C-alpha cells in the first residue's frame, strides 16, 4: 500500500462527496445549501488540485485538468454568492441561489470524471 | 520546458498545501467563534469577511478588526493564527526562492533558453564544439566577418569566458558534453540553417564521436575536425568527415613549402591573416645543410618526414626514443636542453633547429642554448600554450608553431572564404616570380597592414544590381567593378585574385573579363574597397554610373523633371 495514493484518493473522493452534499436539495432554496459546505468543497478541491501537481503522465495531466475545471466553477460559485450578499441590495434571491448551485453542479461533474479516471487507473494497475 | 514546469510544480506542492490548510483553518476558526456587532449583539463573522481578514492578517500584520471589533475569544484565535499563517507564508516563499537558486533548475532554464535561441537563429551558423584556444580564435574570426556560431563546451568557466569576450555577433553557448547527441541536437545540429559542425575539443575521441554523431544525425552537414593522430584521422576520413586538420602535419608541410617557395608562403600567409595586423616578414628557411630536430613526438615526426622529403641532412634528439621510435639516422639521447646533447648532434655545423617537444619550458631552453652555440641557426619553436606567447616572441625563433592558431586559421579560411583555399591550391603550381610580383602588388595596395580578403557571388541576393545588369543592357567587366562609385575616375584599391566562371577557375583574371550572373570572385585589398564595391553590386544607379558614367534619373517624376530641364 502506498500512503501517498491513499491521501490522493481520499481527497479526490472527498471533493466529490462534499460537492454532492452541497448540490443536493431544492435548486433555488437557500436553506438547502449551506455556505460552510461550499467552503469545505472549495478547500478540499484546492487540496486535491495541488496534490495533482507535478505528475508527468497523461493520466495525471487529465486529472489536473478536471480539477482545474472544478476549481473554476467553484470559485465562480463563491464569487456569485459573495457579490449577491455583500455587493447587491437584493441579497441572496432564489434565482441567484439556483445559479450558485448549478455552478457547483458543473464542478461536481468534473469531480465525477476525476473519480472515474482514478478508478480506471486503479483497475488498470491491478491488471 | 516540461521538465522545469513539472519540477516547479512538484516542489511547490507541500508549501501550497500547507498554505491552503493554514488559511482554511484560520478562516473556519474566525467564522465559528461568536462575534459581536457594534451594539454588542451576538453575531457570527461570515466566511467572506473571514477570508478578507485572514488574507491581510497573514501577509501584513498592520490591521484593524473588521467588520466589528473582535470579541476576546476571536482575539485569542487571531493571536494563534497570526503566527501560523505568517510562518507558512515565509515557508512557502522561502521554498520558492530556494527552488529558483537550485542548480538543477538553473541548468534546465539555461538549457531551455539556449534551445530557444538556437531554434530562432535566422542566419546560417556553424556549430563549434570546444571553446579552447582554437575554438575562441575561430569564433572571433567568424564573428568578425558577421558569420554566426553556436558553441558547446564542457567547461563552465570557458562558457563564462565566452560571454565576457567581445564578439561582434551574439554567440549562444551551452555548457554540456558535446559527445552526447542530445547536446548536439539542442545546439542546432538538425537546424536547417546549420552549415556545419566543427569539432575542436582537445580529446581525440570526443572529436571522433562528434563527427560520427554529426554525420548520422544530419548527413548534409559539413563536418570539420581536429585530429592529433593518424589513426583517428584515418577513422574520421573513413565515414566521410569533410575536412580533418592535423596541426603538426599542417605546420610541417607549411615549413616544407616555405623552404621551397618563401614568397608563395608569404602570399598565402598574408591573405589568410587577420585584417589589420601588421604584415609579416618572409621566412627564408635554409634549403640545404643540417637540421637538428629536438623531440621525436607527433610534431617531430611530421617535421622529420617533410624535411626529409626536401633532401636535408637531419639529426634527431629525443629523451625517450624507446617510446617514440628511432628514425633511420639514429637518435641522440637526451632532451636537447643541455649544451652537451646539442653538441653531440653537431649543432655548430647545423643550419636549422626544430624545438618540438611538448613542454614549453624545454623548448624555450633548447632555443636559448642552441642560439648561444650557433647564433646563425634558423629556429622553429613549438608553442604548446598560448599564454607563453610573449616568451616565444622574445626568444628569437624565426617561426613559431602553435597548434591552435594554425588550426583556427585553416578552418576560418575554409569557412569564411572557401575560394581562398582554392586560390592557395592553384598558387602552389605557380613559380616564385609570379608570387613575388603579386606580393609586390599587394604591398603597394595595402602598405603596412594585412589585406582584407572577400568573396563576391553574383546572385540575386548578394549582387542584386549586377545580377540584373544584362537585362538592362549594361556591359559589366571586372574593370567596371573596380571603379569607385563616388568618382569613377578613381580605382578601388583591390585586386581580383580568382574568378570562377562556368566551373572554370581563372587565377588573377584579366580586367576585361566579363562578369556574369552565377560567377564567383575573390578579391583582396582594403576593407573600405569592399564596402564601396557593395554599392556597385547592389545599387543599380551606382552600377550604371560606374559602367556608363551617366547618372540617370530612374523614377517617373524625376524623369519628367529631367525632360523639362533639358530644353532650357
């Protein structure tokens, strides 16, 4: 067992599960989507991205790319949230909540791809 | 590129992770701990404010408490997180700086920059392996004529020396082992503009490997090598190395020719010298009598062979004859630095001396002792290290043999003015009278300085006007080219040495010889004459003026003005 691989797999899967946790619930209902969850998703995704740095294989490059996509989506989501709450008078309306959650949904797809690739790589290694 | 990028990413992984975790923990703490608003009502800090606060807390420690004054619980947390986040920042930045100073990274960056520069070379260039005495002289000779070069050397000190040397053209240099094909490739061996590879390292095997790699990786490249032994020379020749230079053999042959034809040797010396140097005096090595050769190594053997062919009486002095072999005449055992040994070789009866050991101190000592015994000797000294030049200049030797200078000069002539090599070969069949009359003409032309030698190719690019002259009905002869474009009554100070026309080589062509497209010419004279002549070659007005004496106005408006002026 390679401890590095354990940490690596842990963070990639955690990024997906947290992302899913934030995503589930009514799309436009703010009480179904908590700010802390988004915070955790962003932090864990960042860690997962940095862990993917410096891998020269083709698989490593694709994994890094999916993580970068997820980061982009999540940072966009948190920016929208911050702007809505602090920079506009309307506050966190249902439509804005919907766009935040759909952005995180996009990030979740990237995370799903990431986990799938991880699984494929593991399976190929076994063989 | 890839290597550097991944190197940086991999090394930055831990610092970045620590940074992210430290930020996340500090932010979470700030947002969890109960806060108070301005009126003292309990509230919590939002994640956005926490991020804002932590960002400036960890980078600068001069801040206020935002958005509201903190509770004591928050202050406790801040005082802990200040130390953690600041320490993590310092750690991350320190790591990045250490990474930039890393030698592996620096070498990777230097190599990448070198590759980029070579790839972007827009002019034909030569790849020179080895920047020792020979290499540096050659690079100087090439760049002085605006030819480009790329240098590889294994010694970092020599590469930094190259950067200090003042070259006229930029010379990309890489510190690498030229024996590795990778290094050769990154130095542009496969570049379409790479004209040739010159292997000048002081290791024979390295030169051999470079020659092989060059021929295998780029069959069209010209390969020029230095070889110090006949075995290596034969090996190099076997797979088609274009030019192989053996300094010892080259010099011995030079002396042999000088014995037969001193004027011819002087002529070739002048034409292949550095322009602007003071012209050298002719040597008159004695062509009969006894010669003493000290040292029977590579140089001694080459001298022995060529002097023997001249029918001279030879005596050889060698300290270790069991290693070097013994010539037919037998050998005087000793180093030649002592009077006894020289006497034994009958130095007082001799006319010439070759001090040819591989030790400069010995050579100097031999020359000094021998000249004391017999001041009328013609002395040839072998100078192994260029830094001893001043000593050799003073010791009173008539000819000084320096392997690096000889090779550098030969290769420079071969690369810069290939026609001059043809000229020297043709001149060898001419007699001394011919040579001395040409020498006299050159002296009259250039006075005290070495003449400037240049080639002219009549093609679209380098002689645009001349190339199209026939279409414009201009009759151009060599004489036309030798007129000054500023005042056609005056002659340019240049002599045409060689004309190559339809594959035929004409030595010292007559001035009424016609010049046509596709011709190649070799001139010698003043450098200034070349720049004047370039006007005639490239500018149609200048050409028309020297050919016909009239300066026509070529543009539509000017022709109209000329037509208007004429009736008045």
